[in-house]
C-alpha cells in the first residue's frame, strides 16, 4: 500500500489496523525479504548497479519469475 498505492504511513496503518511503527517495520522487512529473494537470481552488482537502459530487462526477468510462482 505504501509503495504501490503511495499511501501515507498513517493511512496504511488505518487500513490494516496497525500502528505507524508496525507499518514501517513491516515495509522494511518486506524490502529485506525481496532483496534476499532477488539475490538468489542476480549477482549483487546486477541488482544494485545497473544503467537505466537495463532496467526494463531486469523488470522483465523479475516479472517472469513472479508469474512462475
């Protein structure tokens, strides 16, 4: 909700019945989990250091992985 819908922390907390602290903690945990999952498929340099021209390629590969789940 925070990242996709661009909702504020308080709005997200209200929708989910969570405190603002819990919203922040859960978002941080989700980002760490996503980073860890992506690191299984890509080298660190591929994830962190890519030029914009490679962005579409990375997104396409991630979406294919998501579709395959």
